C-alpha cells in the first residue's frame, strides 16, 4: 500500500461543510426550493475532496461564471468550461467527475467556499442563457462531463483513465456516485471493467444516504450488501461514516496496487438540519414553508455549535 495524502485538516473541512450546507439552505429558502438534502448528506464528502484530498491545480475558470456565448454546441466557447474550475488539464494533477448531476448546487457551493467561484455566480442559477445549471453539465462550474442521466460518470472515468495511461499519467481520477445509481446496469459494467483493467487510479466515493427520487433506496430496488458486491467485482472497498472528514480522508488516501478503490460513505439526508427528518421519505427536492425554514436555520446553527448534526 502507498500513502498519497497528508493529514486531514479536519477543522477546516468541518467548517467548510457547515458553510456549504448553509449556502445551499439559504439558496433553497430564497428560491422556493432546492436539492437541500443532497447538501446535508454530501457536504463533508465535497469539503474533504476540495480541501486537499484531491490534488488539483488552481482554478483557471472565470471567477464569475460565464454565460453562453452561443447556442450550446460546438460553436460555444464555454461548452467545456466546467473542468477549468478543477484546475488545468495536466497529467500530474487529479481530475474529478460527479455522476449525480442534480448535486450541482452543492458543487457550486463547494467551489465558492474554496475560492474557485465567486458567490455572485449563484445569482445566475437556473437562468436562461446561464451555464450555472440546476442539473449540471460539462459547461457548468466544476462539472467535467455531462452525466445528467445518472449512472454515467464511472464509465467516463474508465475511458479517460485508459486514455491517460497511454500518455503515462500518474495522477488519480475521482468519481462521486449516489447510492441510487447502483441500481443501474451500466454502473456494474463499469465496475467490472475498472477491475479487469486494474485501474488503481480510480477512487469512487459513494454518497450512501439511502434516499432517491422515488423513495428509500431499499424499497425502490435494494442494492445491499453493496460492500460485498463491490468486493466481488474486484474492488478494494472501505466503509465509513460519511460525515467524518478524517475517516473519509484516511479511507481514500491508502491505495492498493492494481485495485480500484471505492469508499462507501454512509450518510443522512437530514444531517445538520434535523427537522428535515420529519419529511421522510420525501427528501429529493425540498420546499420549505416559513416555519420550516426557521426551524432549518435554527437546526443548522445548533449543529455548528455542537458539531452533532442530524
């Protein structure tokens, strides 16, 4: 095994995770709805990745997200802009691809909290002509590939890593998945292929929050025992508390030669905003009444004080 990363800046990561949730909650309240539960479950994952776990260069994207300069397509100069927020495309630097594209608001908040994107960019969110889309695509800040149909990002990573190997690249390719995506056949074909080609450059983090659009994952189509299934597909697998930055950092830092790595992060769709638990099982897209918004803000402030979450 080889250790790739230094120590986890746990206090910094925890503060950033809280600020990511706070920013997404504020946006949800101001805009009458949003993918808030995704921020609750994944904020520590994003904050850990962007606080040094990934080896990224400085952003080369415009601080204020650029609007489309033409109809989306080959003629648009911004059509591949998203990757630039993760630094230059160099073989000695890591890459990141996010599969659940509806987590885009969480990603934008992360880029803002890590000084890769200007806060004013969120004013363009989901507006006509804006690249700051609700369902992110390859022109959206931080999005390196269009994955909006779900279940696609790991296949993208496998193809790109194979291409990078031809150039002699030694850096890592990080993939964020949601647990509901593990119901899809393309995912398991990609898991099998990554194992068959010994793609130890790939590290997958699964936001296993147990919730999807149609209800609890276990009731829609069970995926458990997911750890044992991934092991059977030839992956190195670690299971962690997805709200523990140090656990995520340690699990994702220690590699095994010739085996891709999956970190199954067990999370809660109401972590940090405990009153959201009352909405079960409807977490996918959240709209808050005035009273619910007040309780959510109070919950979030309490979680910061106690770092106890939901």
